[in-house]
C-alpha cells in the first residue's frame, strides 16, 4: 500500500533485545554442553554411573584429530574404560559416606594414589620432540647452579639408604629438572626408578624422600623406554609418591592429634 513501510509499526528496539536474549540463552546451553566433553559421563567414587547427570545432557560424541599422526579421540564416551572397577567400598549406604580401600591402595591407584588415564605418549614441544629427556642423552646441558644430586645417596622416611642418584630427567624447553634417577642397587644393577623432583629434598650429603619408606621404592612404576616418558607413566609415578604420603605405612592412615 502506498505510504506504508514495514518498520512503521515494528518495534525494532524490542526485537533487538529479545534477539539478544535468545542468542545468549542458546550460547549458555551450547557452552555448558561442550563443557561436558572432558570427565563425562559422570561416575561415582566407585566408578559406577552417577545417578544424576545434571541439568544439561551430555553432548553427542565429537571426534578430534590428534597432532603428529597420533590418531583420533572421540569424547565424551569411553574416556576411562580401564578405571571402571576400583578397589574401594563405601563405609555405609548414606549419601556422602567415605570410601575405604579394599586392597593395596598404592597398587590399586585409589585415594591419594589415584591417577588419571592420560595419553600413553610423551609430552611434545612445539617442534614435535619429546620434552622430557635424560640429562645423559642431551648434549650441551650441565648442572650450573645449586646442588648437583648425581652420586648422592637416597634416604627414605624410615632413614634407610636405598640407592644413589645416577641421572636426571630434564624438561628441555623449560630447562629444569623433572625427575631424578635412583639405582636401587648400590652395585649398579640397573634396577632404576624415577623420583619426581617435587618429592625430593636435595641436601648436600643426600637426597631425602619423605613420602615413601624403603619397602615402597621397588614398587615405583617403571617406564618402557630409556629416552622418553609418557604422560600416563608420569601420572602413575606421581600417584605412587602422592599415595605414599598416606599409605606408605599403616600408621599414616591413623588419626593424628
């Protein structure tokens, strides 16, 4: 009709604000759904599916291509298939009741000794090379400051000397020590274990390990290669030392006054 326009009776400001609120609502739902790709679907402490999945449903599987030809991964399904049968039991049927280990918690990987099912590949730097390597296999790296732990004896919390430091694993790009290598046989049998640097106290005459006792050292998880360590191997080694702070001896699990 002559003289009539579409915006003559149309509230453009109202349409804009309602369009914004609709967009914002859709954005919130999308972000909350995408946020459930890692660590979902939810499970209880014993590994069984959680009773309440939450307000937002878990998203459909999305496949991501991994760098350096490492295949692909689909999430959120099947994230932790090998951690579904944990050796723990709830102390009562009441909600929120604590769980207690039913076996050897350090071997079973529960409580402070628990570990996440990370990738069984080494962490890479920006050039696709393994970040963490033994000092003995890296050229142009030396200990330039502080205490050099090479050759020092290793003493555990029970005051036993369990071996000597034979090497160090360093983060090459960051230029810092990540692990110490201890030979558990003073004659150099090759029975070596890695000690995370943050669990070691360097003294001028020894390396002190307070989280473990001497009988725990042989159980430290080993690694497959002698020139690289995978994320999963790192996770399990750290879990062993973390678990030792509570489970190294039965007395540590008793009440402390």
